[in-house]
């Protein structure tokens, strides 16, 4: 005898679906950048962009810091749903973008 979730005709059946997803939180501290390149003096307006598991976070326009040695002092937290299968997570990618 093996228990089954199948029901006889006319009977109700109950199926339990267990989620293998967990909510995890990715934290990144963005402190500063040093010696960023610029084409003309005084034109560097750096912003950052962080991507992980199909989610992207960008610093808002208008909040950029001018100069080649910006100080951000930000903590970014990105919630994500991951499989509970023990596989390593994909890498996070951070870019510093010069916002003209």
C-alpha cells in the first residue's frame, strides 16, 4: 500500500505543494570611488548600478556627486527569491556610470 494524492471519481483530492523558494536579502555597502576617468575637467557625474538575479538598482538622477573621487556612503538591500537547492548564487555586478 502506497499513500497517494489521487482520489477515486467523485472524491475530493488534496495536493500539497511545497515551495522550495526562500527570501534572501542581498546587502551591498557603496562607500566611495577613486580616480575615475573624465573627458573634461568638472564633467564627471558618477552614479552606480547594481544587478543581481534579474533585478537592477540605480542611484536616482539628480543625486549624483560631481568629481572623480565621489563619496556615496550608501547601503543597498535587494530582496530576492532563491531556490533552496544548495546551488551558489549568481554574482552581483556593480557599475559606476558617468551620467552626462
